[in-house]
């Protein structure tokens, strides 16, 4: 039976977060020299809790791995009715709790239009789940679209192997989310430390240096008008109202992950204090990328446990990347799936390379970036929080129906600044870019 990959990832994130909380509590108690009986009992309880959560996270990792493998195969060998890769699973569910009994979004939209034109409610509106209708009527703001189609667009926005899906989820029930940053390193002077001990000497306690941070969720919307002709054509409606809206939301959201200034939108890693910028080589020709550039970028990347570095680049860089070599070996291996079994078409310097239109043109900072997007906290509403409503009120005289999506998202890198290396003078970060050339 096919499982929901996004729900598995969310469950994994929740378990990992609970495990980190329990582990921090456990380490704090273990660091005490003279624990009370109550604290010793808590240590035993926390040990068992951490062990259980560790097993659950490992089990979820196995499930996620299996689903990702199935998803890769579907992406490679499947197709949609539009002729493109099968990016997301669309569930056809006629459960009234999810669809109110409507067979399609088009049928639902026509019923909304008839309701607001004639004032006669479709009986299926009454069968919908609690909270389904929102301020209906000629002066209202529309009718909330059923769960089924809200979840479909959420799935399309966070399509597997899309850039947003690589970020670290931080779900919340409200419009803010609190995260606890630990920017210490095992080799630094702060945070949890390990030390050698001579026989008979007293142990010196250390504790985690945690920085609580509040992230604000910002409102991102899409507002689309559809003619009666489009409403009557279900495939066109599915493409225009669902696929294109999801694509627009996805684009705007990840553009903020990269370049957002943090004012009314997420803080992008290119605008954050965490970014490491590698200087161009002395005398380097303008608008070029050379082997020394990318090797130095690799040397500045911080990789922690579970890191998954990827290269992000504008397609303008292809003529440069395609000529780079390390010794006698090509640095850029396009169409590499058959060689490595990787779900990514392109491999550069041993890591996946994803071309996209978010990166800047050749020669501009951000034309090529080496990043670990798990180092970016992406806050979203828990449970697929998209407010999706339909109405004809504003455009009654033009015979148009309006569809509106409101999507709340926030984000920022976990690091506030690059971290010092254990040995050497070069700092490191989850995000490394090349300076202007």
C-alpha cells in the first residue's frame, strides 16, 4: 500500500524534534554531579524515551527511503496527462468528508457559481464537513474549497525533488514558530564538550548553548480568475487552477528562500549572515567559473550528520561547467542516472546539480551555489495549511469565477553566521556562493 511521503517526512521531523528535546533534557541531567533520586528516575525514563524515539526515527527513515525509491521510479518512468513527469500523487477520493461528494473541482466551482447567482445551495454543501463553508452569499468572501483539492495543491507545491522539499520543515499551528538553534561545534569553546579525565580527578560539567528564535510566517497568495468556458472544461481547470497556481506559489516561495530580505517574507540564505562568499581568482576573466573556484567552494561547506549537499546553478553556467576537469576527469557529469542510480540527472563534483531560474546569471553572485538545504528552517502551517476559496462576487458582471489561495510560510538559515573551523582559518557554512567576476 502506497504511503504519503510528505506525511512520513513530517512524522520523521516531529519524532526527531521530540528526540532532540528528550536528549537535551537527558544530557542536562547526566551533566549534574549529584543527581537526586527524582532526577535519577527521570534519567531512566528519558533513556527509554530516547531509545524508543531512535528506533522510530530509524524505522521512518527506512519507510522514507522505500517511498523515495518508488517515487524516483515513478518520476523516471511515469507521466501525467500533460505529458510531463509524474511529480505528485493525486488522490481521487469521493469521500464526502474530503470532497463533499463533488467529482471534480470543476463541478464544485460550477455549483459555487450557481449558488451565488441563483441563491440556491447545492445539497452537497450541507453534507460537507464542519467549517467547509465560509461567509457564503452575495457579500461574503467565498466558499472554502474541500480538503481533497487543498491537499492536492499542497502536494503540488511540495512536489518530490522540487527545491522546497529539500528544506528542513518546521510545522506550526499558529503564525509563528519557535526554533532552538545550537550553533556550537564539538571543537568550539561553548556547548556540550567532551574531555579526557585522569583517574581521581573531578569531571567538569558542560551544557548545551541554545539560542531560542521565533520565526514569523508570512502570507503568500495566488488569485486566479476563470471564465465559464474554463469551468466547463475539467482538464483545463485542473491545469490552470491547480498546476499553474502551485507552480507560481512554489516559485515565489523558493525565490524567498534564496533571496528573501526577511521583510514580509522569509530570510533567504543569499541575504543572510550565514552565507560564505568565495572570492574570484586573481586576474580571473569576467563571467567565468574555473576549477579553483569550485574546489574552494567545496572546502568552505559545513557538513554535519545527515547533510545532503547540492549545487544550484543558472543554466547560463553550463558552457563553463562543461569544460571543467579534475585531473583527467570531467567535473560535470550530465545525464548521470544510468551510471550512479541517482534520481538527479546531473552530478557535479560528486554531488547533485540542479539547474534553476532562481540562480543569477553567469558572473553574478548566486550564479552557482553549493548548499545544504537541511540547514534552512522552513516554517509552514501544520497539516497542509493552504486556505483555498472560490467566489464570483467581485466579478459577477464579467461572468468570471475567482479562486484564491493563501499560503503561510516563513524561513531562515539555522546558522546566523559562518562557523569557525576546527583547524585552519577558513570559516564554513551550509551555504557557499561565488563572488562577482
